[in-house]
């Protein structure tokens, strides 16, 4: 399964696609019901990340922090995420990755940094900026995802 998202960058610049190496679930939720004990040691498959870097060797890796949403994170939340090892923040993906692993799927996560996380840049967050970054990244993402499909 290939999971994609638009996210805020703590240490990654807007416009960059970033491979998710791990995540921190800050939602207080889980997609699992009942006694499900899923090993998430390598929730984002290392071999799939290597394959993605064969397509685009410039890809960096990061740790994605999922917040509940739908509001953007506060600067204090972003500082907390950085303090616990997060490099990306957003409102999706971690729960989907857990559900996919529970179903036995291999997972590749790719975040597109659409904006600097709250408090990183001087200007306030604007949803139009997020949409604009997504549109601008289409050629690179199309090439990356197309190259991955050719190799899978």
C-alpha cells in the first residue's frame, strides 16, 4: 500500500516529498478493535523505501506526527512534535498505516511537505499555500509514483 499526504514540515522544506520512516500517533485513537497486537517496528517497509530512493535518490526520510485535525497544529504542538523526534506534522496516515499492517500489507508512506509547520515560518498558515504546493509538486510526484509502479 502506498499512502500519501500533504503535511507541515518541521525540518523539511515546502515542496519536498519525504519518505516516512516512522510515525508518532498523537490522535489518541486506533483503527484496531479488540485484542489486536500488531508489530509496528517497521510499519513503513524498508525495502519499499529503498525502491523509492532508486526512483528518486534525492528523497529524504522523516518521522510523521499525526494530530487529530481538522485544524492545523499550533506552534506549541509543533515544538512538542520536534522535541519527541517528529520532522513532519499532519492529520492522516498513521492510523491508515496501522490498519494496513494489521491487514498484512506492506506500507510505503510519502509525505509532500506543503507548508512550513505552524511557528516555523514568520507568516501564518494558509490553506491556499497547501493547495498551491500540491499542484506545483504534481510533475515530481507523478514521476516518483510512476517509477515505483514500474518497479513493483
